[in-house]
C-alpha cells in the first residue's frame, strides 16, 4: 500500500468520525491528511508529509474553529442552570464568602450564592447579577445602578 492510499484512508476515517460525532474534532485533521496525500502524490518526503498534516491541521483549527463553533452553536438554547447566567437575583440571606454563607432567589427558586469578588458582603434585599455557576453555587456580583 502506498503513502497516498494511507493518507486518503486517514482522510476518510477522519471524515467518518466527524460525521458520526458532529463534534468539530477531526475535520481539521482530515484537511491535513488530504494535503499530506497531495504531497505524497507529488513525491514529497514522508517527514514533510507529516509536517504538512500537523501544520495544515493546526492552521485550520486555529483559523476556522472559532467561526465554525459560532455558527454551529448559534441556535443552541441554554437549558437548566446555564440559562441563569446574566439574570438578576435577590439576596435572601447575607452573602459572605469568608463565612461561606449566602442565598439568593431567582425564578422562584433558592440557590446558595457567593460573590465573584472576595471580601465583599451583600446584605439581604440586594439585587445581584449571576455571573457564573460553580458547582451548585451561583457566583454573583452586585448590580450596578
């Protein structure tokens, strides 16, 4: 079996894996394998074929992945807890990171909460914005007026 055939097999395997997983994981290597196959057909040394595979794959990954992820995930609907990020909540139990206490209510549900900045206490009744989720705690910061 010659190198062109091997590179084309690698190309097809990468495409098949990509079709099955739809995870944008192997498509970049398929491009690299295709260019390595072209290099093999032109008689380029094996070391340079490997370099073509690696360089082309990395260049494709670096330049096209952010664009592809943006367009593939644009219709993705946030579900469950990740939909809380950016929403407002009300402090129902003082938040104090040092003591490890604090609760907020958002959407009619109570959540443990901590501030994103150490050393800040948020009193009951404060309006906060959820910035992240850490385990089962909401990471919040005081809403700026």
